[in-house]
């Protein structure tokens, strides 16, 4: 493992956590707007009001006695997702990819009993997965139909696209691919693969797992150097428009590709992590400073996307 002094990282354009928290999150994200992104139910409602596509909302469980209604909610579904409205880091998300004769199965084929679902949702309501441990509600969503364009690039889970948006400009992106180590979830700290993406084209630049470079998916062994994310223009526009929707200056947008519905907004994050820099093989700080130094009239979503594509494009590192 290679180590570097903090000032060397800063000189290389790497944004550290303290600077992120003080200079960007603290400065550009007003706390009164946090609930728009910290509560996934509010985020979904805002997105729908702003004509941004999101996964189907099947139902919401607010109280313990309502948990018994979940089987009826999902009776006509081939799969579904249960998640805490105020969860973070992928915690508390239960994905059911198969429903057969009233039995539920996870992506790895393991059966989830009714009592296990009841206990899981009860834990959500009690605040086990929420920020600050506060009481929560459980969201039941439709299962995303895996886009076959990513066939072989992910293990048991749906890949998602994270874009960092600063003052409305998409400045850095990555594709997150689930692995056996991450239990089918697209969270890098759990072992998912992060693939840096060129802002101009959506092409893969560099990939890591557990902060170490990889050139193939650890489970499927598919090469990661020739990937191009489809619907890239729509993804950029969706991420950029989230700026007006939530009024946060520095945020992460998480999106997925559904084979029938196209790009869908999953959630927003007011405190996006910094591993996206490792996935891209470069620091994000120069791009943030570039946007901060800009003068002139406010730009539209289309203008911001075009500007970002022109000024924040990268060269592959594979």
C-alpha cells in the first residue's frame, strides 16, 4: 500500500473529509434542506413533482400493525424492495428478486420468511437503520428491471451511477457494481467495485475495489476497461436538475438504468463520500475550484451539462 502526506494529496487535487465538510458541505448545503435528501420518501415525492423518474412506490409502512399488509401490497409483484426512508450507506435495504407461491427470495437465492420480513420492517420502524437512530418508516418499492447492457458487469445486484453535482454542475461520476463481497449491494465500503466515468462520454476510466485498482470484475471476470454507460446525457441532465429540486449546492445523485423505464433517480446524498476520487484515479478539488471561480449569469440545466462535458472530461487510466 502506498501512503502520502496530506499536503501531497491536496497538491494533487484530492479533497479530504475535513475540507469537504467545512468548505463544501458546510458552506453550500443549508441544513434546512437536508430533509429533502435524508428522507427518501420526501426525495421521491419531490422528484415526481419535478417530472424526474423514480422506482414505483408500492406502499409505505408507518406503524407496526401495518407490517402485516405487506404480503397484500406485493401480491402481484415478481419482486420488490423494502428500505428505510432515513437510512444511509445501503443499510436496511432488503431486495426480493423472486416471489413464488407466497415465498420470497433474495438475489442469492436464499428464502426470506414472512417472520423475517416482519422483523426487518419492525427494525426499520424502530430506527435501527436511520440517521441518529430516530423512528422511521419503511418504503416498499417496485423492483428495478435489470438493464441487459450491464449483463456480466455486476454480481446479483443492479449497478448504480453516482454523480457528484456542485452548484448544478456534474463534476465527477462513477458506476458502482455489486460483488459477492458486497452481498449484491452497490456500496464501495462493503466491497462493491467503483468504476470512474468520463463526464463527457460515460466511458470507463479506472476501477477499484477496496481502494485497490482492478481491471476485471472479481466475480464475473468481465473486463471493465471498455464500458460505456448508456443514456448518459439523460443521467447528466437528471443529476444537474436535482440542484434546483433540493437546493443543495454539493450533493451526490444515485441513479439506475431500468430496461423498460430508462434512467431512474434512486436517492440523493448531502454528504457524498470521497472514494469516487479513487475510482476516477484523480482528485475532485480542481473541478470544484473551477466552478467556484466561474462568473457570469446563471446557467440552465442544459448549459451546465454542456459546460461540464467540455471542461471536466478525462482520459482513461486503464
